[in-house]
C-alpha cells in the first residue's frame, strides 16, 4: 500500500524583502518642495525628465524650489493643477533623474503593506509603514504615520511601486490620491478658468464638539480678494459649506462651483479661536457680515 505525499509550495518569507534598499530607492525618487512662503512639502519624481507630482495645496504659487535627494536645489514651474483632486504637476529644470516606478493602484487591497516617504517637520526622507485600511475610487486610506511635510510624497506598495500620493491625515489615517487618478489627471485636458476667491487652504483635522472632522485651514489671502473682503482671516478653518461638513478636500471645490453657478455666493462654516461662525463669500468680493452660529 503506497502513501501519497502532499508538498505545499514554499513561499518566500514575508520579511525577506530588503525594505532598507526599497526605502532608499523611494527616497531617491522623493523630493522636498519648498514654497515661496517658507512651507515645505514633498513630491514624487514621476519621470526621469523632470516631471514631479505633488499636492496642489503644497504649491499655491506657480513656481517653487525643489530639493533633490542628491542635495541639489532646482527651480520648478507648475504646468498643470487640479485643486479638486489636490494634484499639481511640476516641471523641474533638471533631467536624468531617479524616477519612481508607478504601480497600479486598482490592484491594491485592504490589508496590504504600504510605505510612505516624505519630509515631515523638516526631517528629510523620513519613512513610515502601515497597512491599507480602505480603498475608494478617489482615495486610499492607510494607517501610516504622516505629519506636515509629508503631503505630496509617495505611498508605495511592498514592492516599492508608487500607488498613491499622500495628501492629508484624517481621523488618524493617512489619505492618499491613487496612482490611477494621477494618471487620469496627467491625461486630462486643462479645466476651464476656475472661480477665484483669493485664498489658499490646507487640509487639517479640526475638533468640533469633541469629534475630529476634516477642515481646510486658510494659509494665505490675496489682498483685496473676495475672501479677504468677506472677513476671513489667515488661520481660520473652513468646516463646511451650505450647512454640510466637508467629507474630503474635494467637497469645498464642488460646493463652491455649485453655489457660484446658482447665485454667485457661498456660505462657509468657519472655526475661529474655538468658535464657529458663518462667512458669506461672494464672487464680486463685496463685504459681507460674519455671523455667529
């Protein structure tokens, strides 16, 4: 009587991957984006000829300085922008760069290991790791530690392929724009002239009635612009529009476009010094009152 032996295929040990070398390659493809007003963010070298992808909120101006991994600082020009998807494409005055390998974010699954690289709090090329928490059409959520300065940097899978652009942290989770959305952004035609209200915002987490919610902090105001005329101040945090909280950064842009298409004005819920107020911003830039909520 013979016996049959069943041999299971031998899988490579999970931690056999050399994450040190993988992280080093990601760091070479990650840059520090230095804004004209002193704020720093991150970016990903998308191709070796100087195309860099970052967040739109990282580069509110049309130009920036970019610090490469080899220590060089080069000039960058914004060649394309989509505030709704929080993306911007920069062209560097440099070529023959170490570009990232871009992966397919559509094949990503919850539970997969991911790495984030960026420049949080001025720490150049910092690396953190976690797992994918949830995947949406426009966002990837992961339990990766991010901090100011990580915005615009890469979120990569365990093979080192970039599958997202880190944008913000909300509810303790990192939120990244999927690589496929970036590819669509690069292929798309430029959008029509956007409504300009004269301010720049950055995603933050705000605390309202003991709960954490998404907010958009005003970090810059154009002198004489509609936002300044409405009474908004640098440091104000926008919580929502039309009586609804923002669920993601795109919420503000969509609400703004919808409201201005209807009547040329937008009521914003604002957090200032722990107090909630309402500001009405108009396309004409005329002065509107600030009301206590």
